[in-house]
C-alpha cells in the first residue's frame, strides 16, 4: 500500500514518519519515511484492517480512517498536514507487549521488557516455558534436539553452548519458539527452532544505545556494549560493539559403582573459569532503487578463556588422585554476508539472494598434573586446534497468485570444511590425532499458503541431500575413513482457525532431522583425569522425528497446547566403562515417544499487573539396547513456570519469575527436581532515556541438577551446579533521535548452517 503527503502549501512533504498499525493491535507498528516527492509505501502488508498515522516536526499529527488490505495494491488518498501552532515536542509511541503471546504459529517470549532475564543468552533461554538447561544441554519438555538461531540464523558451525554462555542478554529483544517451522527453514531440529531476536535500532538520523552492567555471585563480572545506527536517505549504516569480563565456576560431583564388586569411584571437579568475550558487528543497507536493496554484513567474535580445574578422585584399593587441569583457550570467528533483494512488482513478488563465507578457529593449550597418594606424579600436555570454513548461498522467490493464495520457492547450498588436530603428550598415552570432515547439503523447497472458508493454512515440502566424508588418524596411522550420502523429504503443514472472537485453534505437523554434531563424530579422545574421558562416535547416524501439535489460543496467547512426537535412532549421550575408565559418548537409541500438554494463563486481573503462569506435563519413553537386552525407560514430569510484572508509580517496575521442574527423564539420565526464583526492580530515568535495573537470580540457590545414569553395568550418581545465584546492576541510555523508522531486517544463508560443531565434548 502507498500514499502521498502534502504540506499546507500543497507542496510535497518529505522526511515525515509514517506509522502503519493494525486497528485491533496498535502495539504492532511498522514505520516508513516519506520521500522527496512526499510519497511513501509499505510492502508485504498482511491482510487486515489498518490505520496510518503521520508525524512530522512542525506539523500536527494526522491519522487516516481505517482501510482494508486484502492482497491487492492499495493507494490511500493524499493526506494534507496542517502546521502546528507551536513546535511539537518529542512524540512517543507507547505499547505494552504481553510477556508471552502466540503469533503466526510461533510462541513469542518478549524478554526485552523482562527485569529478571539474566546476564547471558543461556540464562535468558530459561525464560522460555518448559525449557531446561541441564549440563549445558538444552531440552524442552524433556526432549533434546533444539536448534538455536540468532536473528533467523542457526549457530551451527560455532560452539553454541560457549557462545550463549558469554552472549550479553541486553542485546536480546525477544525469543521465538517454533515447534513446527515451515519448509523455508532448514529441516534440522526435532524439537523445533528457538530464534533469538536481537534488538534493532530503527530510529531516524544518528542514534544508539550504551549499556553497562556489573554482577557478583561467587566472583565479580562486568560487561558493556554500544549500538550505533545512522540512517539518511537511501543509506543505513549500523554497528555494535560488546566487551565483557566474567569469572564463574562449575561444580560436578559423581559417585560410580562399576560392575565389579567393590569398584567404587568418587570424583569431585571444581572448574573456575574466566572469559573475556568481545563481539563486533558492522553492516550497511543501500537502496539501489525503490525496488532494489543491497546489503553487506561483517561480524567478528573473539573470546579468551582460562580454566583452572581441580579434580579429586578416590578409586578402589585406597588410591587417591589430585588433578590440576590448566587450560588456555582462544576462539575467533569471522563472517561476511552479501544480501540482495528485488521487489518485482507492487503485488508482492520478490526475489532475495544471500552469499556468505565464515571461518571459525579454536586453539587450546592444556597442562595436566596428576598427583597420586602412592608418591608418584605425572605431567601431561593436551593441545587442540580446530579450523572450520563454511561457504553458503541461498535464493528465495515469493509469488502471490491471488489475494488468498501465495507461493514460495527456494534453494540453498552449503559446504563445511573442518580440520581438528589433538596432541596429547605424557604418561603412557602419547598420541597425535587428527580429524578431517567435509559435509555438503543441497536443499530446495516449495511452500503454499492461503485463506479459505475461514481457515488460514500453510503447506510445504523441503528436500535435502546430504553428503559427508570423514578421515581420522592416530599417531599418523590407524586410518579411519567413512562416507555417507542420503536424501530425505520433509513435509510440513499448519492450519489456523478463529473459533470465536479472541479464541483460536492451531494444528500443525512436520517431519524433522537431527544430524550428528561434527565433534560427536570425531573419534578423538578428550582426557579429563586418569579415570574419565570423553569420546566421539563415527558410527552415529541422523535421527528423524514426526511432530504433531494442537493448540488453543486466547487473545493471541497460548492457552492449551497438546503435542506428540516419535523419534527414531535417537542421538543421546550415554556413559560407558572400559576397565577402570568411565567415558561419555553419543549413541543412537532405538526410538523415543513423547506426549505433552501445556496450559498457560495470562496474569491480567489487575491493571498494573502483566505476566503469565503455566504448567507443562510431559511423558517421555525411550527404548534402547543395554547389554544386548532391549530396555524401556519412561517417566512423566511436570514443569511449572511463571512471570509477573507490577507497574508502580514513579516509573518503577517490579518483577518475579521462576520455574519448578519435577523429577524426570532425559535420554538415559534420570534427574531429580530442581527450580529457580528470580527477583528484579527497574526504574526509568532522564525522561525515559535511561534505565536502571537491579536483579537477583536464583535467590534460593535451588538450580542444582542431581540425577543418576544406569547403563551397561555402571551406576553413576551426579550433582552438578554453577554460579546461578547472582546479583546484577545494569544501566542503559538511549542516544540520539528516538522517532520510529523501520530498518531492514534480513537473515543470511550462512548462519542458517551454524550450531552442530561443538569444539568441546559435552
């Protein structure tokens, strides 16, 4: 839809801010700027009823009458603005978004307004209802296999867990949870996709935000970042710089009974860790014409981590070992993207293209000292280098056939080249190991969406052909090579129906795949202490899942959600023994059945109160071979969660959030109950340009993970926790012009590929 603006002298009115809002939801605002001829236009406007509001300095704000958009081009009558009696002060558009809502089949968690969101992205993820982070592994309703995206791009070729641990939370606007992604997304992720949407600076002129925070748990930590944006005419330039220094710790205690009588091992591992992450993001968008836009994006991420792990082991025959594992690790990532968009006509036909390159490099130097109570000791060295190069390209075409039917086609190609070298020197286990892995994925999809007889529907089919090859050596011999090729189809379907005013119904189905992570395939051995190792498994195969969902929504918020899934060849971490050694390794279990029901309710019985409460009850059943015997393990668990905001006078806001997870099952791990309570307060200052926030996370220090693993004759009890209890004080300040202006949002094809490389075994 388009229109034109004139001033009181019938002359074109340029540089006015034009706001497009749905009549029934004024918080969903899209903005554009009028051109030199006074014209403006909005593209890809969904069907519905809208109003246009025009804001211009020195003129009275003017609002149009409601009008309908139904798939064809809409031209509004010319609007004439009258001069204001006096110069207008700053205009603010204020809307209160619900903390939890359902939109276009996605569950939206609006964490930007959350006071207790946490300091890092990994902590923010725990705001997602039903999500649990256990031993750095992310699960929803007891199911692993979540794909993490950042601004629509998967973190597939990075160490995603380490990245999220150090990614600043004040850069995040909201989290989108897609249990049933459509065919335009990669088919990876049997539980679905979590999309972390970063804040976008969408103001006119030159503007930005500066923020800083300090925190304390057992150790002190600090972070700062700055966002800058300059938008003028056809050019938009933006950048972000973030720096932090964090010291934290992790504790892991285990008790292991082996199959031999009297074989009991007690292990204690304390791992203090200091990290200094830094990130840089620079980009520009340029309008070549009214219908063509060219963009470039360059990103960099660097982190230096030092760990001084202290391990103590009590083994049979009164043997005691004290291990000091000192590791220095560096991580550097560089990425570049070139993006082009062509709008072929005013009816919505559009062609987009992405070309990307990225390189990820990790180096770690480890020194290990073992002191035995027998009077002997040994000094070991454990060094690793990993290099990952990735090339990717994607092409998408949108084609509206008529107002109630739209088609979309796309194709994508990507290739990853990975090299890993491990040098282990000392003791009786000197070895040099190398691993090379190359994977290519070629994909194409077709998708249709429409509206008929009161139903909104979407159906798609995606095809992916995967070919990979790996080569590993040990001490320049023991060659191990493997090659795999497979092609699969992934259908998806989604339908929505408004039942009565605010009540809606959604049903969905999709088939998904999870390929083994590249380091899980790496047969190299990671040394932890004389009795503990982590190993890779080159025989891992992909797992496939059929997902079904039925949801009832109220006022666009998820009310009741029923889900069922069945996964074959489930990839799960298991624990095995090899004489006195215990090691973790990923293996394919036979299958998993999962059933869940989630009930959510908004907190809106008071004007000053917003938030939600809910419960997710899930039953997970696994079938696998244990010692050659088919074994079935099943358990029902419930997750209770909630978040409440209270708006007080003097621009003060209080918030409480938390969760309680009953005992449950994740793969072969049986875990006990755990939970967390978070409290926070926020104060707006300096005419709402500044925000001061105080947060206490895990007030009761109950986010501790206890559980047991029984597999192939070994019985392991564990206790794991980290510095979850923290106090944090943060301050942010908005710079420059605060008028709204829509910036271009885009996702690169390369970062759709990131997330499956883990540079450390988990």
